[in-house]
């Protein structure tokens, strides 16, 4: 049997799980995962990413469905998704992106009470034998390093 060491995961395993909305917390507290807070939307890194650079774009308002969004919020979210993809393209040079929205727990929403979109950069070969056979993802860069490389790009948006 082979062992894959991921000692940083013990912090999550042993920690008290958040019952409050992670997006609302990030709006009112300083978070080292929040890259941008605009008038109507925000961008933060996924704390448990599929791959480096996995971003979450959410309205600032605590809503859970597209029906609740105003036209201004929809326009702002789409603009933030466009800007975020542009930043990832410039900073990380991915070959493509998965962009999506999970509505409801059965659809994969981890935080179903606060609508949010996923932007996942993709590179040729980023799905390998570890993922296919071992059901393990390899994240080659620490979240803080990714944050520090992306943050200056988002600061330019204001």
C-alpha cells in the first residue's frame, strides 16, 4: 500500500466546522482567502480547491437562487467572472476553465444558502493517474502562495 502524506489536512479534520455562511463571514472579517470585495459581488479562493486557482464568485447579498438576483447583481457577477478569468489567464496561464454553479446540495453545493459560481483553471494533464486511480488530487502550491500571487491583480480592479 502507498501512503500519501497531507499533514495540512489535520487542521480541517480537527477544527470545528463553520455553521455560518463563509461568504458573509468573509465580507465582515479580514480573510486571507478573499481576493476582492466590490459594490455587489466578491471573489474568494476555495479553501478546499479542486486545483490551484479555484475561485468562488458570489453576490455580496446573502441569497440562494438566481431568481433572487437583481439585474445589477447579475451584470456585476458576470463582469467579476470575466475579470477573474482574465486575471487567472494572465497570472497562471491555464489552458482552459471549468465555470459553474451548483444549486442545491444534491447538485454539489457545499454552501447552498449563498449562491456562488466556481471558476476552476485547467491545464493539459492536470487530471492524472492519481486522480483517476487513487481518487486523489494533487495541489502543487500552498493556498497562501496562490493568494499572494493573485491578490495584486485583484487590487488593480479598483
